[in-house]
């Protein structure tokens, strides 16, 4: 969890290698650009927070796929800045 740490720049694609991480807290930072599709490789991710950042663009389908795995929802909560295009509630749970 690195919420509220004045971090900036783009989210590193290498975060996608953190396959056992359950919560990804990146909110309240100065991140820019899009949310990397590589984060969709985080197979155990249950909660992800990107709100109150300067991120924009379209939510990658790879991440949305974590919300819909047949009968199993792995990613239960996905909160993004409202400037990120994301279907609510099928992909993102809310924008802020």
C-alpha cells in the first residue's frame, strides 16, 4: 500500500509480476497516464485503488477480466479516477 506518498509518473508495468498481492493501494498520488494492462496478471488481486490520481484513458480489458471469471469474482473492488473510462459495475466498482 503506497497510498498518499506523493509518488508520481507512470505506474510501473512490473507491478503485474506481484501475482500474490491481494490489495493494490495507489490512491492519492500523482500518477499519470493509463493503468497498465500488465496489472491484469495479478491473479490474486481482490482490491485496487487508483482514485485521486491524474490517471486517464480506458481501463484495460485484462484488468476487467479479473472482475469476471465465470462463477468467481476475484477483484471485488476496483476504484478509479472518473477520468478513466470504465464500465460500472461490470468492471469498475466506482469512480472518485
